[in-house]
C-alpha cells in the first residue's frame, strides 16, 4: 500500500479538499463552557437560596429531656423550697466552725456509709477511682473524717499534736505503729503502699484520724524525688490537678493533706494556688510540715477557706532516742509559750516507741495530747 510520500501530488490535494469540507467540533471549548456553567449555577444557588442543609433531606423532631437534674437547686430557683441555716450549726457571725456529722439526729441529712467508713455522699467517681468532695448540703470530708475531739476534754492548758508520716509503704511496720500509738496521734499515709486499704482501715478502726501525703517538688528535684506523680512547678494547672486526683484516689477517709517535701512547689503561688483552690472546693484541710520558710501555704489556705495548720518541728530529724526526747522537750516548750505546737514524726520503729512512752507522761506536765485537726484554723 502506497503512503503519502509515494502518492501523486494531485491525489494529496484532493484528500486535503475532502478533509476541509468536514465539520470541525471544538470539544475542548465545549467542555470548558459546560464546567463554567455548572460552577456559576452552584455559586448562584449558594447566594440566592437559604438552605444550610445543602438540599439534604431532613426531618424535625421535638426533644424531650426526661433526665432529672438537681431537684434541690430547681426547687430553690422556682421558689418551691428555701435553704435555712440551722442556728446550732451556724455561728452568729456567719462563719462556719463545725458541720453536722453524718447520721446525727439533729436535722442533718442521713448518709450512706460503706463497710470501710467512707461516706458515699462525700465521694466523687473519677477515672482513677473515688476522691473526696463536699456534699450537696455542704458537709465536708474535713468535718466528717477528723477525730471527734471535744475541746473541753483538753482543758485550757497547752496542747501538742503529733503527726506520724510515711505510713503505708511497709505494711507490717505500719500495722505495728498503729497498734502502739495513742489514738490521739494523727497518721499520714504515703500514696504508694500496696495494701493501703488494709492499713488505713486499721488506723481508722483504731480511732486515728488519717491524712494523705502529697509529693511536691523540692528545690533539688529530680535528684531528690518524692515519688511518682509529684506535683511540679512550671506545669499546666490541669496536669498538676490530674496528678492530684490520682494521688487522692489511692485511699479514702482522710480529712486533709500534708506535703511530702515540696520546698520549691510550696513557694510558688502560681503553681500551688490551683491545688489549694481545689482543696477548698472539696472541703479538705491542709497541714504544712514546716520544712520551708518560703512556703505560701498559709496565705493560700486563708484565701480559699481551707482548714490549715503549720507544724512546728520535725521531731526525729536525728533518729536516736536521746535526740528525739530532746526534740520533744523543745516541742513542749513551744506549746507552753504559744499555747499549742505540732510535731512531725517519721514512721521509724525507734520514733514510734519513743513517742509512745513520752506521751504517757504528758498529763503530769499539764500538757494535753490532741489530734492535729483540733489545732487547725
């Protein structure tokens, strides 16, 4: 078959004439015009038609909420109920110094108490477990879980409180200490023990009020590390609060918190403030162990209405019997001078034995041993 090169010139001219006579369709231009037309129609619809659903089929249905909300708040708001302060629980000056204990037959609300003595109405479920909270009627964990101490029983003389810290890590050592100590001694448990439910229950069952030790950042952190979930300066408040909630969920039944280390953290109002605000909202107390003069805990506790006290002395800084007795004598002198004093004691066998023997002779000195909560403002 001959190709165009071998075709005579006259044949090529005739083919060109035939092709020139065929109609030419501008396909590209047609497609472009069609796309432009569709786009213009879409824009015009968006501008001229008020249809946020874009033409999608929809159906309107009325929503009825059958879930009951806060009935007390609703009744008060609508005028169906009124909150009245009880004179026997509210002082004339408006300040609250004591709250009715659960189960009291004096008009206070009844509460549900489990086998471990935890009040359900004072507990909030979280992802880490239950943590203390104030009840809907204003009853606080501080008022409920502290030792039911009668100030009149201590008289008007000087008073000393002792707080034994570091319990719960060694199960048997903690149980031995609980068995030896007078029930007026306050016990603080670290949040890391494997049998905290057992040891805390033994302490509360033995008549002791208990506290939670919270690890706070010291100046030489992390060389000196108080433990996992330590609250740190410079972190977002939400991060520290999440750590706090984890620590608070380790066990229940405590009336307040006490710091473990924390000289850097307690000196930073910006970091410590949200923590103290949370304690005030939940109705918990706070005791400063007195190890740092730069702590702003007293000011923050006052601003957030947190029951507060500051310890006077670490009794067993030198864990020898003679040194402990000397420190206890200094604690007695402070109580005589100022009316009261709080001592911090480590859960060491020598410390437990020494203070147990020492406490039996306090009555003869005219000094009363009281729980730490009795000295909190």
